[in-house]
C-alpha cells in the first residue's frame, strides 16, 4: 500500500477544463471514494491517477514518487473497470494469471498468487470454469482477483458494481469491504451511488463539475455538509430544501420566515456574522428529522402526493406548495392516503440553513 497525493491537478481538452485544480491527500491503507453526478469528473480523475489520461498540469505522487509521466504499468496500480473484460476462451485461473504470465513471471509464482487470490475471494471451486459459466457477481470477483494477483500499491475501482442487480450490488459491497480489511490496501473507488460511498468509504470526495466540493468521513459529510450540493447528494432519501427569508437577527439567532407557509417562522442559531434581515435563505431538513405535530419548534402543513410503505418505515412524498416538494420519513405508519393534509413538526436544532448561493450558514 502507498499514499497518493494530488497537487493542483488539472485536465484540459483544448480550451475546455474538465478537472479544475484538485488538491487531495490519500493516506496509505485508506479507502477513498470519489462520488458525484454523471459528468462531474470522477472517472477522469481516476484515469489520470492510473495513467490512462494525461495530466495537463499539477503533480501526482504515489508512494512519494512523482508519477505524472510514468507508464501506467510502472505506477504500482491495478484497476478494476465497470466492464469485467474477461477473456471468454480462458478459465478463471488463466484469466487471473494472464498478466503475470505475460510479464514473464515463473509459473510457480503465478500459481501461488492466483491460488491466494482465489482463497480470499472464495473462487477456488470456480478456477477451471470459463466466464460463460459464471454469474455476474462471480465474474466481477474474477476481475478483482486479476487485480489482486499483481500485489499493487493502490487499487483503483471504476464503478465496478454498476452492471449488477440491486441484491448482488449489496452482496458485492460487503465483499469489497471485507477484502479491504484483509488486504489493508489503499483503495480509490469511483461511484455515482452515494449509498455505496457511505457504506464503503473511510473518506468521501464529493465532486461537481471538476471541483472538489467537500472531503470527509461519511458521517461528517452527512452531519456537517458545506453547501446545498453536498447536503442534497449525501443521504438517501435526499435532504429537503425550503425557501425563506431572514425576518429578524438578534443575539446570534436568525428568524427564518418560510416563503411557502405564510406565518410560519423558525428561529435558529447562526454562526455567520453576515446574515441580515431580508436575506434570501434555504432551510434544509432531512426526511428522518421531521417530527410529529406539536413536537417541534414550528409545524408545517403539507399535502400528501404518495406514501411508500416499506414495512418497518414509510416515506411520504408531499408538497408544501406547487414548487416545493418534500419527503418525510414517517416510521411504521400505514394509514396515510394520497391528497391527505398532514401537519409535521420541524426542530430548529435538526435543521440546516444555507445562504442564497447554497453556502452553509448553520
């Protein structure tokens, strides 16, 4: 395993800048996940670390050595792609050992490494099968095994679970987490699925339009998002946002009047000294932080659109106004009907406040 350092990394295609000055430190043995919507630059950044894309400017080091112009095969990395890309005419054993054999490694060493990887991934009964005789999850484990046998300094995963069904994705997430604990390797993992990011990562890097919005441990990002983008991206279901304006400021507290609910105002502490009366703001509330009527600091009246009953909990999709829709986690409640009017409580201490540009005020 090795540490990875990115210093002012940029990627340009002609005049178009895709990666816009990324600074990032990844410690040896750390599991880091790049997350963000499609087109945010996460796969491009991973490919730059792998050497599959040139670095326009900035510096990349792996294990303390500058890697900007080093051939991908000499960077000490192994990459697992979204596509398994297995050789259909080769057995599992041959697929896993092919790169080592091609590099001229002795047969005994190849067999030893393949057998070790097969044991770790529970592929031993499948070593003599060909890919067509494997399930999707088994093929992905073979692709991971092909990376393990190389004993890389850093593992790179580019959306490796995207082709699997929902149940198998959950199973493979557990397998990858177990694999990391056993190998204690440095892992950089790309996904657009924030649930994967939250469950796998030691550290999450949230990207948007080639810019790092925030870096931190999963629960730190969940509890303390820097802006509305991170707040809305981390957490499932996503955070709810309600428009308002500052009606009063006194003694480090701001009173926010909600645009969609005349007469409803919530007073909450703010750390920013620039908050002023009349400022346009956004109030953020996570679905699980709504309370029963009368249990919060203020009550909000909403009209139910759809209720999803999942057994142990229900999610209520409702609208506060024609333009503002929210999701409420309502526990094991099964008697909520569409078009019903519902009153819910909001607690100031469980709410987030953002300015007109989406920057966190509280």
